[in-house]
C-alpha cells in the first residue's frame, strides 16, 4: 500500500540570469507583508512614554525650530503662506518619505533571523517597512488640518490629489528602499551613509523653502523627484497657487524608473541574501 503519510517536499533553488518578478507569489504571501508592517508599528512605539504621539511631536517641533530660524531670523520667502503651515505641509510628506527609506533600507539586516530560517518572498520585507509610516502620516496630518482652520484655509477640490501624491511618494520610497536594502546586505557602509543621505536630501528639497529660491540652481529641483511631490502636496492643502502638474509628472516618471529598477536589482541579488546577511 502507498504511504499516505508521506509529505510533499518543495525544493527551492536560486534562479540564474535576469530574474523576473513573480507577482502571483507576492499576492499569495500578502498576509506576511501585513504582519511585518504591524510588527514594525508595534516595535516602533513599544515601551515608549508618548507612544504614537511621536508621529506628531517630531514634525511639530521641527516646524517650530525651522520657524524660529528661517522665518524669524532669516525671513525666508514663502509665497504669501504663513511659514509654520508652509514648513509643516512639507515636513508632513517628508517625514513619511524619510522614515520609509530609512526603515526599508535597514529592513533586511533587521530581519536576518527570518531570512535564514523560513522561505517567503524577501522583497516583502523592505516593501512592508514602507507601510508603517502611513499611520504616522495620518496622525500627523490631523495637526495640519488643525493649522488650516487656525490660518483660515478651507479645503478645495485639490485635496483629491493628496492620496495620489502619497501613492507616488510610496512608489519612490519603496524603490529607493529596495536599492538600499539590497546594497546594505553587501555593503554595511550603507547603514551609516543612509541617515546622511536623507539629511542632505531634505535640504535640497523644498521642505523649508520654496523652489523659487533656488534661482540658477533650479535644475536641482528638476532632477529631485521629491520637489514635484512636495510642491503638489503643499498646494493640495493650501491652494494658494496653481498646482505644478508638470513637475509632478516629472517626479512620477523618475519615481517609476527608480521603483522598477529597484525591483529588478533586488531580485537579481536576492539569491545571495541568506549567505551574506
């Protein structure tokens, strides 16, 4: 008689050459992405006194400091927008972006125990790390809404572009996170360079100043995908100037290139993670 207790064994071998993305497999393991995202949220605020309030404290206090430095002391022009709400509307999106690429870039090393013990699509680890920051964005966004009422800004139809901007920012952050996370396995210097890159990137983005201040260096705003996203995000809430859809489309195109190149590079080197991590 055949042995009915015999288990089915699946042998997983690394693929060679240019590896494609198995989207059906990613969908099959989607629950793991959700579990990892929930884990990241819990770990972030575990044993903290203020808990989720840190999502508000960080951009709020940063806005206060920037207001003192760039509004009261240096008088940065803000195109008629009160500086506190001008800077906070940029910091809100930037906080999500910076936290996403930082968490995603370090996610593989932080999950080394999972990678070496069980099989699932490794790409879900850096992708799930970008989901956790959405909750922080929503919580911190309540402060921006309160500031809109304080400064007497009403909502307009442009508010519908906020989810679109957030989605494109997620695409950009995920693509960069895939690049950095894969490189971080091979070169541990990435862990030290990543915070520096994020800090420099913020100061070349129109977070605390308008793009018009760049003058002859306006090309920085053109090649920086966060410029178009921050500008449209700010105008979607404050609607003081016509939205720059041209800059947004350019930023979206750059984000897609980074995203798909990050996907394929990650899959190309994924087979070496368990040996090198």
